[in-house]
């Protein structure tokens, strides 16, 4: 069964600190992996998209990594800001049909 | 550009009532999707469309119908609402299905009593 798991479920950090969120997947055959940021009460917004051949992708203070062999991805946030408080969702696409498998998300709270 | 808009933003229904959610986009995207988001779960695909006049079932289509009469609009209908359909509904659009970005609307919060 195609699944995406994320850890931790929630995370609290102080402003200015770094953090890393994890994503493990069993989606096959793999097409691409996406990370989204979802603010409370809003729709998800794309941060990064990585294909099989890419093992890292950056978007400002956000850096995603992909290990297609172990089927793991991480999202690293550098020098966190209060505005980084949100849910971060990992999404893996299979290379057939419209098959987007969403993880449950990690809820990040950045405190002053 | 408004991007992706959804109406209404909030709605409360009684069991058995019907309603239609509207998703509108001004990006000329071919692909449109309806998802539902429930607490503790990832978004799940209800129905999708690969172009004007086409629709297809997603992971959780039961109890919902859709139509794509115009390229810019994708409608999601509930013919007889049930409490299990209480959720937040998101519409998304995409130019091409491969590695293009999916753009999400702001969501519709639906409560069925």
C-alpha cells in the first residue's frame, strides 16, 4: 500500500534555531516528492519538488533532501522565524495516474 | 490574478441536504483536483479533471459528484450530505501532471449536522 509517514507529529523550537523534519514513503513506482507549507486556515503552498535524480533542493531557508534508495526525505529549516509556524506536508507522486499520496504533516511552532 | 478561489468559505448543512462547492482558476491550467482534509490525516483525492468536459474518480469519490463544463471552473456536489462528509475541502490546479506545481485554493470548511 502506498503510504507517506512524517515525523515528528509536532515540534516546538525557539526563533532562530534550525530544525529538520522527516518523511518516509513506500510509494512505488516513484515519480517525485514535494514539500508543502500549510498555514492555519489556508491551503498548502509548494516549497520544493524533487525528482528521482535530485537529492537536494533549496528554497530560501528551506532545504529538502531525498534518498530514493532508502525512500526517505527531510526538510531542513535554517534560522527559523515566527512565520515558519505551520504544518509541513510531504507528498509523494507515483508515476502513473493522478496519484498524489499526502503525509499527515508535521506541525511546527516557532516561539519567540 | 486571483489564482485559485473557492466558494463558499464556510457552510453548515443538515444531514440529507445538498450543496455545490465552486472552484475557479484564472491560470489556464488543464488539471484540477478536489481534496478533503481531515484531522490527523493527509489530504485525500476525491475527484479530478484533466481538462474541460472530463472528470475521474480519486481515492474517496463516494457521495460526491463533479463537473467541469468550463475550463476555469470545477464544481463539487454533495447530493445528500452525511456527517462523515464534515471536512475541509481544497481545490487545486496544475498545468501539467508531472513536476509542475500544484496551486491550492483557500479551502471550504463544511460541517454536516
